């Protein structure tokens, strides 16, 4: 599949069943919610829209600054004609125990 076709696939709306809610907390009190896509749903979407071997993800860097962790991730999409790589950085408090999903504990990252 050519990269332009993959990018067109990725531009399609995300199915509602793949979108979850995550609480936003301040001083350990829930103040709001945001929509997010869990990593396993994102992997499924990328497999469907890019092909099983059409993408890769890696962690480039992890740092702790005071009580926060920062992580830089790299996503590459592989087309038959060319590839596209993007990096992004996220941050989370070291103590993020408030982000546990019912039924099992999930790591913060």
C-alpha cells in the first residue's frame, strides 16, 4: 500500500467503541474526563489501517524530572513507496496510581 493511501486510511474517524474515558485529577480529586484510545485499541487501528507490518513504535527516551516522567516515542508508518516518521513527547506524574482500570492494574505508560 502506498503511503498516501495509508495516510488517507488514518484520517478516517476512530470508531466510538475504541474510544475510552480517562479521568483528569487535581490534588487526587477527579475534576474532568478526556477521551483517549488505549494502546491495544491503537495497535488494532494501526494494523487495520496500515497493515500488520505497516508501522512500528519505539521509545526513544525516558527521563524523570522531579516528580514527573517524560517519554519520547517514535512512530513510523511504512508505505510501499516511502515511510513517514514522527516523534512525540508526553509527561505524567510519577505517582499515577489514580489511572487504574477496574479488573486489572495498568502501568502509567
